[in-house]
C-alpha cells in the first residue's frame, strides 16, 4: 500500500513493496533548503520552473527537462530561481539497491556506482523518470512499479555511472585521524560534542581537524551531526514514532527547534513528512 502527504506543495510517497526507495514531489516558489546531504542516492527530475542547484561547490541553473544525479553523502541544495515556481520529483534510493542493480549490469560484485556528472539533459530518460514517479505515486500496481524501477535505474546506471573511480588524494594518516573522530561523532550522535573533543579523538588540533573534516565530508562537523540526526528522525517518523518522541530521541530538547531544523534540511515539517505513513 502506498500513501502520500496531503500538503499540495510537498508530497512524500513510501511503499511496503518498494522499501528501498522514497519519492518526493515538491513545488516551491521560495528558498526551501540549506546545503545538506543524504545517505541515499538522489535522482531529481525537474518538471517546471528553474532551480539554482548547488553541488560540487558551484551553483548552476537547471530547468524543465533536466535530471539531477546526486551521489550518497554529496552536499547539495536546490532552490527556485526568483520568479519561478520550481516543480520536481526526487527519488531517494538506498545504496544497497543501486549496488544490486549495478552488480546485475557488470555481472560481478562491483563497488557502488558513482555519477560523475550531476546534471544531464536526456529527454527520453526524463520522460521515463516522470512516468516511473507517477506510477509509484499512484500506487495502483506494485509489480509495474517494481519492474519500471529496476529497468529505469539499470538504464541510468548504464548510461551515466562510473566505476572504480579513484578516491581523492589524501594521506593515510589524515584519513585514519578523521575516521577515528567521525566514529566518535557517530557514537555520540545525539549528544552535545565540542570541537575540542573531536580534535582530541583525531589527534589533530581543533582547527586542523575542522579543515580536514570539511575536506572529507563537505561540511563542518556540527552540520554533519545535524544531518545525521535528521536522517534518523526521518526513519523514526516513517515508522510511526511521535514527533515529540522523535525530537527527544535525536537529541532535541525543544520540539519547535527540531521542527525548524527538520524543515531546513527536508523542506517540509515533521508532520507533513509523517503524513505519508502506510
């Protein structure tokens, strides 16, 4: 069974059959998102208007007919160009599903696919993506949606993904230092942590750590921590946890503060997001 939020400008769709994806329909006229990232792959299809699309430290304008391909944990933001009502679908896909489809394509256990080009113009693919999103949103035929999802993602990966992409040049010691601090942050995700603590766990000075962390993850540690808290909040809300309990569990003492932060990263309120329950 599939259901969506009733808000006319933002709708989320989740399905028990398509458990590795989440679909979002959005229509905005004003700034809605701060810079953020997702644990999932994100594929966006613009249906109307124009958007300032921030990615890879630059901002480009994309418009109707364009497709955005966003890798996991890639910092980005999409907001309407002034005077334009931006309308788009965004499909969030769990990495395990993308890896499974990529393995089918390569007939081997490959590393996760990577999209080196974040914006593509491909009219036939855009039409397929829009049709897929509409089938998922209506929820009338789960089997049709499953087949369309598999075939469309297979084609997206075949045409636009790269494999065996070299990692950014980093010293092993720096990577190990940041990995240790990152693990400490994740182990204390819902607690207040100081920059000094994180620096100590990395073996670096606080400000050296801050520079290196931003290099590795594309955002400062406090923003990264907030992003991970909101990711966990989305999971809790989708599973039916109350907004008040969710806020408390992810480290917010103030529900209104939680709601404000949630909206800056998800583009809608916790209540609107949770309205897409089964």
